[in-house]
C-alpha cells in the first residue's frame, strides 16, 4: 500500500469545533471506544513531525478513535482540556500519553 493510499484510509479525525469535539467523544463513549487526542499546532515542528506516526497508529489500532485538535483553531477545546504546552497526547480519561 502506498503512503497516499494509507493517508486516504487514515482514521484520524480532525476536530473543527467544540460541537464536533463533543460529538466525537459522545459517540466514542456510547460505542465503548477508547480515544487518543493529539493537540498540535502548525508552527510546532515536533507536533508536525509526529503526524505520520499518529496516522500510522490510527491505521494499526482501528478500534481506537484518534482525534487531532489544532490548539490555535479550536481554542475552546484547548481551554476546556487545560492544554498549556504543545505536542500533548491525551487518552479518553484525560491522562497524558506523552509528548
């Protein structure tokens, strides 16, 4: 499978609003699906570098919902989740997964 085909199958969902955030989390909870969130920014080079690895994880672990939140675009979610630094990964229990 080419990298382009993998990108098309990517299961990372981009959060584009607080409503989308709430919808994704509600659906995951109802389905009993774990969630991993990548809080990133286009100006943060470590975050940008992590993108392909995050996408690969999403392809490998299709039972997990992978979300990406741009901290500059979706400030309501960033504030709600108390994100203070870049390249933060949280699971659905709000535990940091590294970064």
